[in-house]
C-alpha cells in the first residue's frame, strides 16, 4: 500500500533519513519507532508531502506521491498528531467534517458521519457534537482527533504519536480502543511513537530507526526474539519476555469451558458437582452470567458448608477483560497471588479463565495463538 | 453577589459621588458674560434654583448608597441616583441660564461652569461603578433612555436652549452638520482604505520574514511622525505627482497612514499567534494555503483584527480634527474658529461631537468583536 524506495532527506550536512526502503502492506499497522531524532516523524511527514524528500520515491497505492497535488494526496491520507490541532473556533462536529467539507460532501452525509464517528470513538454524539475543543479533556480531544482523521474514510492513516499527550491510564484506554477500531476498519496505519510497549501492543510490523537508518523491520515477535543487532536488542529492553506477553490477548488463549454454578444450585448438587469435578474451584455466576465468586471443591468435598467454601468477589477487581493482554493478566495474578484468573466481558459476564501454565506456554511458544494448556481451574487467594 | 467584598463600601461610586458633590458646592455652576468673548462672572448652584439643590441632594444620596452596606440593592440604588443626577442636570443648567439672562442684553451669554462639568463627570463615574456591579443590563438601558428623554425635554421646555453652547450651535448649525458629515466620511473612507491595504499587508507580514520587518518598521515610523508634520511632509510627494497638497486628498492619505499601524500590527500578531499544531493539522488534512487562511487562521485572528480596527478608528477620529489645517471642513474647523475668537463654547461645539464619535466607535467595535467571534474562542465558555 505504501512503499518507500531509497528515500533520503538531507538538511544541510545532516541526514535526517538515510536511504530508507520500506514496504507497508495494506491493512497493517506499521509502527515507526526509535530514539528522538531518528527520522521517524520526518519519514511520516514525507508520506503526505508535508516534507519533500531530497531523493528517492514514495508510492501510495502504486502512485508516486510526487505526481499528485499535495492537497489531493493529503485528503486521502488521514492525519492525526500528538498536539491534536483541533480548530478551536469550530465545534467538535465541524472539526470532524474538515476533510469531507473539502471534498464537498452534502450536509446530510456529513451529519450522519459525525454521529457515526463519535460513536465509534466512544463519545456520545448528542453530548459532544456541539462542544468546542476547549471544553474537552485531553483524552476526549485525542479521540476527536482520531475521528477527524477517519472522517472521509481514507484507506491510510498517518498518526504521529496520537496518544502521546495524555496520562498513561488514558493512553492505555485509547490504545485498546484503537485495537478495537482497527480490527473492524483494517486501515493501513503508519504510527509514529517512541514508546516500546505501545509499539508492541499496536503493531503488525515495527520499523525501528536510528540516525535516519532502518535498523530492523519485522513483526514484534520477530524483533523481540531475533533482534537484528545490539541496538535493537537494547532498545527493546531487557524485559523482552514480559513484552512478548503484551502481544497476546487473553481472549486468544483463555479456556472457555470453565465449570460454573449459579446461585440457584442446591447445596446437594453443589456437593456432587464438587466431588466429581477435576477442578479445584467452581465459578459462581449470578442470574445474568456475571462473575460473583467461586467455591473451593476440596472444602465442599470435606463436608464444609457452601458458605464456608464460597468466596464472593467483585468482577471489576478480581478478573481481567477479554481484550486485555497476558501481561496485564499476569500482573493481576501476581498482585492477588492467584494461580489463575477469571476473564469477563465489559458487563462482567464470565467468559473463561487463564492459568499460569497457559502463560508459561505462551512465553515459550513462537505463535501467538497458543492452545490453552491444562490449568488448574479457579483461583486460590 | 453576596460576597463580603460587595458588602463593603463601593470606593469607585463613593469617589464619583464626592466628585459630583464637589461640582455642586465648590466650583461655579455656570458663567455669565456680557457678550460671548469677554471674561465671565461665575455663578453658584443657587442660580439653578430648585433643580440645583436637587442635584446637591442627589449627590449626597449617591454617596450614602456607595457607603451604606450592600444588601443586594446597592447597584440599583446607585444607578438610580446617577441617572437622576444626569436627568436633572439639564434642567438645572436651563434654569441657571434663564435666571442669569433675565433682564440682560441680547449679547449676554451663559456658559456651562466647571461645577456642572464636574457634576456630570461624577455622575458618570457613579453610573459606571453601578453598572459594573449590577447583575442585569436592562436597568442601565432603561436609565439611559430616561436621561436622554429628560435632556430632550429640557431643550424644549427647560431653558437649555438659552445656554451659550446651544446658541453657538444655533448660529453655526449648517457649519456644524457639514463638519460632522465631513469628519465622519473622512474617517470612514480612510479606515476603509486602511483595511483594504493593511489586512493584506498583515497577512504578507505573517508569511514572509522580510516583509514583516519592512512593513512593521515602516508603519511604526509613520506612527511616530506628528500629525501636523505628516501633513506638511505630504506636500512634497504630492506636488511631485502634480496633486494638491491641501484638501481632502492629503487628509485621507494621512488618516489612512495612521490607521495602518494598529491594523497591520494586530492582523500580523493575530495570524502569527495561531498555534503551529493547528496549521500543521490543517495542512496535513489537505487544506490549500488559501483555505487554511480563510477557514482557520483568519477566524482565529479576527478578535485581534477587530481590536486593531477599533484602535485605528478611535485614533483617527481625533487626528481628523487636525486635518482641518489643510483645508478640510472637519469638526476641527469649529475648534480652530473657537480658538481664534476665544469663544470657549464654539470650541466645545467642535470637541464634544468628536468625543461622542470616539465613544460610539469604541463601543460598537467592541460589541462587534464579541458578536462575530466564535464562542469557542471566548473565555467565558464552560
């Protein structure tokens, strides 16, 4: 979709980008990463001709960008930047339709698009459409910035540290939403960041740059497992094993056929379920399938009453979301001292669980889609 | 409005009330002359009779309002006393004129004395302080309407037409209105030309560093040349072009040149102050330079551009008086005639309309600034 051939950018004596060749397939997220001054932002800005290369060629969809009018080119490449750059005199809705307006869409189509996009980025259209940028929080402004970049449904998105200016918690939420949105839209995304964790979480491919030169261009797994040189090795950090876990989503490896009982289960049934179960624990769900706690089967088998064998929990605290990474799951387990942890959806409904051996298997395997290993069901406080 | 701050005395209103009171009791309220140029004989507030004493009483009331602890009604009370002062003032002046002219020869004149000016100034201060504190604007508008009506009635029935200022007007009526017309059209034409030249210059200055240095330097130098000197200096280039060095042409040129600095400078500052990230976002989304200027940069610079226009308008309304020296019949003509004849009231006849014009221009352009600027740029957005 985007191809760079021997692209060089020279500022006087300094080489900002040195003979860079890069091929970004359609529908993939390519993260440009490297220390500051490595040429990643210059590379991005050459793609939409905000900067003209000194030599070399850039092709977008097989067309040499030099042959296109810059304005024409840019309207087809969504653009989102760290400082967002929302127009302060326009409302959120007017900001979002900046490019559609340039493309002369009709009013109904633009109004429908604003509503669609605000919903997509998780902002209530009725509440946010008429607000002005100064009334937004940092995270809200970044969401609007992304919505604005998506407005004319461009096949390509250029994003320069789009989540850079917000607090870490908001950044993680925005990253999760980016993953969700990208799963549906399958845009070709070029994403500049200096945050290794962000790159590993979002990238299909990582292009690691240093001093204007490409050091390695590969999948996150490949870069973590087989760094091309010492710089790549050092830049990715010493905790490469943990970083790998950031690539694996809980929903990809969780066990889904977990033993559950609900609150209507009688004590006798409970005891018989417990005695024949291979599991140590039985998950307890409420009427709507939400995680409410668990029973210790050993305790029940020894004749303990349901009350003494039961642990009540709040799903918001003692479980992980299905779109969390294994890194987050492991972190939660270590925090509580669990050997396995329940997986819930956004409403708290029990979807499955993840056990320590599963995580060990994921660490060992080269493939992200590791078969769920046999784990000890339930959890032990 | 229940804060401890507002419960204490209102210092501004108190000062205004004291000024008004001093005007009533200290300085001569009116000045009578045997004819319009001889030295005058001062007359106290007593010459104004009952309306005069009412003024003094109202000034005391305004003072009480300013000093009395506020229980929420103070702004309305202070505003009412200021309005009453302003409304009764023309009746007091009229009565004073009638009293002092009784039995005097036809040449005799009665001018407004320092005391009356001071009373008017004090009332204005109290009015300002009260309208700042008032929660609703309607009260101020109603009071202003009442005062205007009272002045109109005083002209018709209160003897205000016997004042020297009004008699000067009656004599100079034709000259006065032609001067007002000339003044306004000179200012309007010059401001229009300055906007046509100055805004593009400001845009160019914000794009090219060299243009910025040259243009801001030149308009800055122009501003430092005294107005009379500029009119003199213009004679040379105009005569080289075979154009007259006196008359409307040099006048318009001078006023246009003086308008340029605030307009060019504020246009430049407004555009240069636009956040580079906003420009980058606009360019990156495919706006052409013109689209970026018209849709993004200009709306963001608009508040400052209007402010520059306002500053220019207020400045050249004053300078237009000096243009009378090169033979243009602005309000300056009345001022210079009055100086020549040592007729103070003729000077005032020229000066007062200029003050009114400046205040109206200032107020209306401030209003425009609020009305056309996007709510997203205003500080009061929550």
